[in-house]
C-alpha cells in the first residue's frame, strides 16, 4: 500500500511531539493552505500531549483527557494530513518512509504495512528514557515517556493506596514507598507533585493511611547534586525545599539493579519501594541507529548540520531530542529541551518555505532562555538568561510559576492561535473550582 503523487512538493514529518506538531501546523497554515506543498504528519499515537506535563499526569494532578489534542482534528483545521503508524524503515534512494502495521487495542490489524513517499523528510521522533541496561529496570521500573506510561503509574499509585487502606496487617517495608531514579527536572518535579497529590488522595476517605508516616518518596541521583544539568544555585534552592517536604534525597548513588520491591545502590544499600520510576538519562529511539546509513551518535541521535539537515542526506532534516545539533562555543550539543524543539520548528518552517523557493537555508542558532523547575503547589524555581538581563537571573515563587505556565501557553499558541488559548485558559480557571484537585481514578 503506498501514497503516490508528484505534485505538489511532498513534506513528510515523522513524530508529532512538540517540535513535529508545531512544524506540521506552521507548514500547513502556509504551504498546505496555498497548495504549494502536501504536508503529512506520521505518529504512532492518535493524540498529542505536551511531554513536560507527564509528571503531573503521573501524580494525578492533571487529567490527561482534558489536555490531549486529536491529530486528525488538528490536521483538518490546519491543512495537513495525519497518518497513524510507527516508522519502521527508510529507503533513501526511492525517498520512501516505511510504516509498520498498526493494530487496535485488541491486537487486530487496523492498517497494514505501507510506504509514504516524500520529497523532503523531517524526523522528529523525540527521545525516551535511557536505563543504561540496568538489570530489572525494564521489568520493574516505569518510565514517563508517554501518557500511557504516566497513567499506568498513576493507576498503580491509586491501587497501592486503596490496598493499604483495606488491609488489617501492618504495612510491609516497601509498601507505599516510591523510588524515583534520576534527579533531573522530571524526577524533581514528580517528587514534589507526588508529595502534594498523595496527601490530597489520602484525604478522600483513606483514613487508615497516615501520609506523613506511611508514604515515603526517595529521589536517587548518580551525580553529586539534584538538577545536575542546571545552575548550582537552582539546585541548592531545590534541595532545600525537597528536604523541607521530607523527601529523601540520595546523591552519588548509582543504581545497579531494580527489583520488584527494592532498588539496589552500588554501595550496597537496598532502598525499599513498592513503585519505582526511572527518570534518568535519555536516548533517541533504537530504530534510528543505522537507519538507512544516516549518521548517529552513541545516544542514537541523528547528527545534523547547523541547518538541521542530516549529514549524509540533504533531503532529510531532524529536530528536537532525536537530533544532535552542535552548540557553538559549548562542549555538548543543543540540550533536549522543549524550548529547543520550539525554536527548531520555527526555523524549519522558514527553511522549508525557502527551500521550495530555491533560497538557501539559514543556520540554527539556539537561544537559551534559561531553565524553570516546577515543585508543584509549593514553589517554582528557575534562571532566566538573555541579553536584556546581561547574563542569568535567579527567580522563584509566583513570578517563576507564571513563567513556567507561560511555556505551555506558548506551545498552545503555536498550535491554536491567541483567541482559542485565551478562552480555553479562562474556561479552565472557572471549571477548576468545581473539580477535585487530584484525579481519583
């Protein structure tokens, strides 16, 4: 089964994450609307959720159904096509993306294997958790790479609390203990969010559970401090708040194995845990490694030029977490952050329009606007960077929280425009007062 056609120019985008969906929307509104190009977005999911929100879904402070976006609807509204499926291979000579068969929830074949032709291909498949081959990690730890994984963790958390409340015997050593491996932004945000939502959950009739006594959250980091990739002052402020919340923080603690009810540390310690989350390290999907001879690094990321073109094929671009883009003046590549994917999508929207007009591409210049970490209802900390403030500025509290929320609103603005985002925000403020502050199922 194939998609055929020679005119107009065929642009295929694989991956509907923050960068891929923003790019498809921008190109659809410009080239697709005018009929200059045929834009196709491929993703293995039917809906989109901004990935930085997954820790809130896992903790239960956000209902995933209220924040997902249907790809088919977005495609219709913004003049591009959506194709459900996972990329299985690539034929660069024929310029064809090979898409694996798609099955429904009951395992029945929904769509057979097929090929989608392209003139220009953009790969934006993001990244997933890197467990570094740690024994037991895949079997006993949950990653937060997809909404399904986040909901799985939340359901297990709810069930663990209900089970503990119903039993008459004393709690086991690991019972109602959560171990979070990795104290980067995801791990830290999840720990703080869980501290709040578990106490909200217990208040809804689970009277046999004492949240302060029975629920323990342990944050495990192999490096010397929490938030190792961010400024030290931000790390110190975050650690102080975590300690006030009585969240156990273990640094210089390399995990050697994950068991069903324990996490093993290299120094011999055994951390009891009924639920374990792996939030340490990232890597691009394994299928990118040796994909049709394209150059990749040790994290499976596609190596790209300053124009975001893959080094071995100028007709293939890559953006976001799956792309290794050099950061001039720095030892490492552009960091895997939502702001980087947003900036790259903006540049590629311009680049592909210029490409059709026969104009040269412009290089990508990453502008680091700083980092923000939300600690749930307790606080938000971060550092802003830029020419206007002459370096970096440490911020926290309400102002930092407003800046954090605005990042998500910027993503929504890129997808929907100002009017829809304004009225949607207003509606959520009204309905929030009539809903429980934690998802109870």
